[in-house]
C-alpha cells in the first residue's frame, strides 16, 4: 500500500541516525504523536490556483470534542513528506470567529458524500466491520469546518518546501472537481482507490442517506475569490 520515497534530497540515514531514532523511541514519550487516532485520505485544492490539487493523508488527533488537528503527509510510508496541517472545528467554535477568519475555512460535506474522503482500512480488519467504523467517522466529520495550509508543493516537483504556506480548499461539487481534473471524480480518485483498495462510487452510494448539515454562508468563500 505504501511506498518509500527514493528521490528525496540528502544522503540516506546513517547507522548512527537509525540507532538514535530507535533509542529515542524507547525512552522519549512522543505523546502528541501517539494521540493520533484516525488516518483519513482526501484531496486538497490550492486556493491560489484551483486547477491544482494534491492527495493528502491526514493523521488526526482529537484535542477536545470541538477541535481536531491533523498532520498531512503525501503517503503512509515511514519517510512520507510532511505536506502541511489541517485544523477541524465544530460549528460551535466556527460561529465565534470573525468574518475575515471564517472565509479561510472549508466544509467537508461534499468530501464525505462524494466518496472522496476515506479512512483507509488496516490490514486484517473485515471490510464490513471497517465500513461501519468509517461511516461513523464520516457522520462526525460532515458538520466540521477545516482550515488547511500546505508548506510543501510536491505537485510541482519541489525538492524541499519552497515559498510561503499555501491555503488549501476542499472540493465542494463535481463541477469544481472538473476544474482541477477534467475527468472528474473518476480521474481524481483512480490511483488513490487502487492504492488503498477502495471505490469512491460505492462509498458515494452508501453515504447518500447520511444527514447533511446547515453550512455557514462564509465557509468555502475562497472558491469565489479570483
């Protein structure tokens, strides 16, 4: 499922570095990372150029019932590149933000109902059991608002993170997917679905009955900015 990156800049890790990694893992806590409780996979589109999008693996922690934070990687590999971060908040918190801030946040309803957002299954877990767990997670995510920045623009071939962070959006309709991928959802999800053994079309059908939510009109505002 995962693949190592062999084209990263710099020399391979030395034996000394690997020994230090192992030793640190035995004696240090790493509590914030150990608090990660969900791996999600979806696609983000650049607010500054809506013809560009990139796949992102989200490793998310629940900080409170109203706040999640996710580290974003380009793959599930041990040496995956850290793309950026995403914060997710409930409507209760979102509604307290000033209007200038609310416009930077995106919704998740289309991501969920379209089948674009998935929770890759760990090996050995029966598909029926995992589908139930994934659906429960999707119900929780539908009402959340997200704010995402990418630091590493891997889609343009940058060897290291270059330039200022880029605000990223979520797709909100099939038409907007086609701005970045003329072939639509089929083109967008093909390689991802093969990699994780999922089917966005099947998930879209299963999630059709999920209850939506009343979305704040300020959310997804960056789609309207030229």
